[in-house]
C-alpha cells in the first residue's frame, strides 16, 4: 500500500508539472506574439500615438467621437506629429492608435493570464518545491517591463520624433529575457533534460557563448529599428560597394557610432548576424562529432537551420527596404533562434558520472 501511495504521489507530481508547464508554454507563446506585435508597432511608427499611461482605464479603447478627438489633440502636441505627420487625418491617426492599443492590451492580458495561473496553481498546492520564487520573479519582471515600456514611449514626447533607441533596446531585451526564462522553466517541466554524453560539458560552454552572441545580435537589431538604420543601405553583401561603409566612424566621440550612427549600427548588426550563423554551423559540426544524446544532436540540427533561415529573412528584409510584414517576420525569426538556443541548452544534459561534483 505504501508503495502504491508513493507511486500515486509521483503520478500527481508529473501531472501537475505537465499542467504548469503547458500554462507557462502558453504564456511564452503570448510573449512571442507580443514581440511580433511590438515589431509591427515600431515599423508602423505607432508607438507614440497614445500619450497617457493608464494601466486600468486604458484597457478600454475610445468609445466616442469626443474621446477620439481628445486623444488626437494630445498626439498633435508631439514632435512626431509636428515634424513627420503634420496634417494627418483622424482616420490615419486611428490606424496607428490601434496598433499601440493592441500592443498595450496584449501586455496587460499576459499579466492577467500569468497572475491568474500562478495563484491558481499556488493555492491548490500544485507547484513543486522551489518553483514559486521563480514564478514570482517572472511576475515582477513583467511589471518592470510595463514600466520600461512607458519609460521608452515617454522618450518620444519632448525633443525627438521617435523613441530613444537605447530605451527600445532595453525594452526588447527585457521582453526576450522574460521569454527565455519562462520558456526554460516550461521545457524543464514538460521535457526534463535527458542524460548526456561525455562531451556535453564543453559543448554546453560553447552553446552558452553562442547564446550571448544571439542576445548581442538581437539587441543590435533593436538599435537598427530605433534608428531606422535598415533604410540606410539596402544592398547585400556590400554597403555601397564596400565591406565597411565609408561613414562608419563619422561621429565623435568614436564610441557614439556604435549606438547613434545608422551606418555603423546597420553594419554591426549585419556582422553579428553573419557571425551568429557561422557559430551555429560550427556548433552543428561540433555536435556531429561529440558524444551527446540524440535529442541534443537534433536540437543542434534545428538551431543551424533556424539561424540560416533567419539570415535569409534578414537579407530579404534589407533588399526589399523593410516592408512591415517582412520586418515583423524577421523579428519573429529572431525569437525562434532564441527559442532553439534555449531548447538546445535543455537537451544538453551531462552524463551521470560527469554531473557528479
């Protein structure tokens, strides 16, 4: 009887882990969608259309003509309207307003889904020991992300015609850190790491370095978006016939070029993307020769394919001069590469003898 009771408790634990994992996977999917919505919001230059921070009342969109006129009047006070969209009609304003409203609404919805699920599993005692602090940290990071979002938007209300590229980079970086954190936990609950092979430890270190390269490439892409640097040079593989464009270091101090010079920012993103693909292929070749679990080897196959596909999307986006749909797809591709990196890390378990201290 005692053995049966223990077996039942273990079965309940596996069932609970699966339920929590599926919920977190759903939250991760919502964050993925949020990243794409955010890309569309930026590409359509819709982010400054709502000048009020109203976490509760802002859930509802305008319901009267008077409210639309009031919000439009607020937007007319921004430098973006005065210098870029002067004379915009109310109808066109509604077009950019809806993207920003959807972006904010989806963020609120993620928070509600996460908090409701967290409390439900917590109060019913269905969270394994040690998981609650991680989920609490995720919720706190989500709240911080909302504040960072407003911090970013507010940068476009005074002297700029768009938001600060630094704050945009921070906003995107935090969003994807939350995404990777949630995805990591979800995978751990749904598909525990298999025992690895003798070469897993060294390959894991290489994969962590690759994850840093992926992060740097994505953050460089945020600078490209913030400065509209994707419109500067629309040729590939060279930039106006040169590998390093002529205007790379025109700003002073020189380090400002890395963050504020559209020419340098686009070049850096290109270079990082190419290095990411080469690194992915290098890891794939390494995995072919390494003594690792078959699941890990398949993960490296997918990672190499994902990196190549993302490079293709990036080149197409550049050559077609950044159409909204393709720019959003390129953002989605970046999140896919990040997801595959997380998946590969979770598949790269250590062998039992190597795992011992």
